[in-house]
C-alpha cells in the first residue's frame, strides 16, 4: 500500500491542488449565474406596467377592467391599452 501511494504521489499533489480550486470556481460560477438570473427576472417584472395604469383596480377579484387575464403578468408588457394616471374607483368605493 505504501508503495502504491509513493507511486502515484506525483499525481496526487496536482489533483489535490486542482480539485478544491475547481470546486470553488463552480460555486462562484453558480452564485454568479443565480444572481444574474435574479436580476434579469427582476428587470422583466419591473417592465409590467399595470401598477401605474388607470385600469388597474388593485382588487384581486378583477385586477384589470380591460384585460383581466393578462393583468400583472408578463403578457401585460407592452399592453396597448396602458393608460397612465389615477386608477378608476371600484363600484364599492364610490360614494352614494
Ligand atoms: S390595461 Fe393593460 S397595462 Fe393596464 S392594467 Fe390592464 S393589462 Fe395592465
């Protein structure tokens, strides 16, 4: 056994140097990829205009009076009916 260890010693030293650095590199690469994905996703979510649209109700029952299915989703990016301004009041919010 001792003979075998001395026989491959010249190979174990570079391997024991490379493997930890390779693991550190892969961890760093994974962290970088995760941060990049989070930033890309965050940028994409901030492109959804519904929160500033006057047709957005703020009520989860009917999020938008024009496009209820696509409000607050990525489908709303570039919505042709986006209109900036104060949101319209819901029927129960109006004073009688
Ligand atoms: S009209 Fe378009 S931008 Fe405005 S709330 Fe509805 S889906 Fe969003």
